[in-house]
C-alpha cells in the first residue's frame, strides 16, 4: 500500500549515465513484457537447457551499473556484483532442487529461493547507488520481478508441477477477470479504510485535487509496483503454499496475506515509525482480497488491478495520519 512518491522515476536524458540507464530500463521493459507472451516462452527449453536465460535477468542491471564502474566510483563494483548475485543465485537454487516438491530438499530450496528474493528488498541490502543518475531507485524490485517470471515460467515452470497453478503472469485478461479484480478492489479499499480507522492508523480527509495526468500516472505507478509484489506474494508464495496444502486451502491465502503484512513492518508510514504494526495489519487485511482475486482469476495481472485500485482509493481517502488535527 505504497504511495506515489515511492515509485521509480524515469531517468532524464543526457550523458553516458543517463543514456545507459535509459537503455537498461528499455531492455528491462521489453524483457518483462516478452515473458508475458506464451509464444515467447514456447521458444525456450526447460530446466538446465534454459539455464542461460538466468543471465538475461541481469542484463539491465549490468548496463545500469556499468557507468559508475567505468568511473571507478567507490563501491560500484561491489554493488554490481551484489545485484548480479541477486539475479543469478535463486535461479540456480531452483535448477538444482529435487523434482519431487514434497521432498525435504525441495521444501528447503523453495523456502531459500523466496527468502533470497524477498529479504534483500525488505532489508534494503541492494544499494540504490547502483543508479548512475540517481533517478531509478528500484532496480532491486525490477530485478526481482524479472527473476520471478524467468524462474517460474522458464527454468522451473509451475505449469509442469502436478497440482500447481501457473504463475499467472499474462496480460490476456478477460472482462470477467477485470470485474472480479474490481469487486475485490472495492472490498479491499473498504476493509482497508475501516481497519485503518479502527486501529487509529489514519482518518478520512477531503481528497485534494490532482491534475488528471497525475491521477493516471499515480494509478499506473501503483499498478506496476503492485504487479511486482503480486508476483512474489501471490504468484510464488501463495502458489507454493497451495501446492502443499491444496488449492482450496484458506491457510495458503491467510499465510500469504500475513507475509505481505509483515513485509510492511519496516516501512514508516502515516507518522508511525518502524516496526509499523498498524501498517502491517492494514496491508495484511488488504492482501486477503488480492489473494482472492488471484485464486479466482489465476492471474497476477488481475490481482495487481485489485492491488492498485484498492491502494489508490485508500491513498486518496487518507492523506493525514490519525492524530493530526
């Protein structure tokens, strides 16, 4: 439930650093969109035969981080190595794991994979100093999203695992999918507003007037950041839990929602410092409806609509913390 100020900014033009970062952003966008195409995915082998695709994931960050390396900036090489390891290690853990998802080694491999993708973002271990321009501060989140779709669509597709749902990363979203997502978003927003009010996390205020283009860009930014979170918490975590507990298990939905709430503990918001328990409670309650949208539609691109629209409505309703006058 992040506000518009937390979204990645588009780099300005001019200079080698700007040009290379813009190129990196363009390559990331093209790759990310390509992975949503079944035609594109059908061109790849699976497993170790497709291991080379793990290196596709680190192409954007390598290009983005190269200017500082060439300028011999302090820590530039180490930062780039950390990003490259972040992109490659989860892929090879999944490639080496046991085929039987019920085996202990498979359970451990999945847990380690999730933690390696999640914790560096949560603990801010990936330095924003990678950016040559200082404009794009979300290379960690962008790399995580690309890594997830490559691992679970190419290297070890969920579609090849018995009793598993597909990752659900596709923009082939039907009108019923959108309707389900919007209904869940309305409930998400209502529950989020009520919860925030009851626990005195925030209170209603008169929404300020924003220019139409600002409204559109804010909603688009919320969708893109929400899509990255949906890939992890619904497409991967909730999916893996359902593989073990059964697709009809509410436990998987609840655990994934709680994990989503916990991921927001360290974020100061509405005047409350970390650990921000109130924020975690609100986001966990909202996560339930994103999880429902994913369960019903089977698409993270649809649950991201629930995520973005619900967050947008809450963001517009609560502009001040509860103890402000």
